[in-house]
C-alpha cells in the first residue's frame, strides 16, 4: 500500500489537530494552576504577614503590661510608707484589682501562645512564676527579680523568632 503525499499530509494534519486538542488544554491547565498558586501566595503574603506582625506586637504589649504591672506591685508592696499611708481595706482592693488585671492579661497571652512550641511554653511558665512571685506572702517573693529578668529574655527570644519567621515568609516569593 502506497501513501501519496496528499494522504500523508492529511494524516499529519490529523495528528497535529489531535495533539492540539489534547496538549493545548493540558498546557493551559498547568499555566493557569501556576498563576493561581502564585496569586494565592502573593495574597497570603500581603494579608497574613501583617496579621502575624500585629500578633507579635500584641504579644509584646501584653507581656510588657504583665511585667510592668508585676514590677510596680512588687516594688509598691515592699514600700512600707505606701502601705501605711493607705488603710488596709483600700490596699486589699488595690491588690484585687492588680490580681484581676494580671489574670485577664495572662489569660489573653495564654490563648495567644502555641502549646506545642517549647519557647512559647517556657514564656508562659516564666510569666506565671513572675506573676506568682509578686505576692509578699509567698516563698517565691524573693525570686521575683530573677524571674522578671528571665521572662524578659525568653520574651525577647520568642519575639525575635516570630519576627524572623514572618520575614522569611515574606521573602519566599
């Protein structure tokens, strides 16, 4: 069986058309999938990175408030002039306000932290030890300054790590 050039041209045209029908949609699908993934990645970068930065700043503010309130209470609880200038009931009311405020902020921080991340767990434990040591009636009261310093160091480490994580996610594209 001989195939003339006209028939060969028809067969080749048919093969090219068949390839175009099969390969064309596949190429279009691959290109569209890559564009979609890139668009999603850019959108995530523009939305999620600022949210994570805001989370880090909020964590930093909460920890700073806990540490400053704890330090204020620790120092004011040591000062006999402050205590003697205020009646006992008023002092107890102030103590309850401080305790309630610290409890609320500690709860916020606890809900913000990842219980699986060891640095987050260390930060929470250190914050709790610091908070517990402000009360003069506890044995831990004398350890407050070292707990306070340790908490600052751990918090700095956590914040640095989280900010570096945000920066690395921003630079992925």
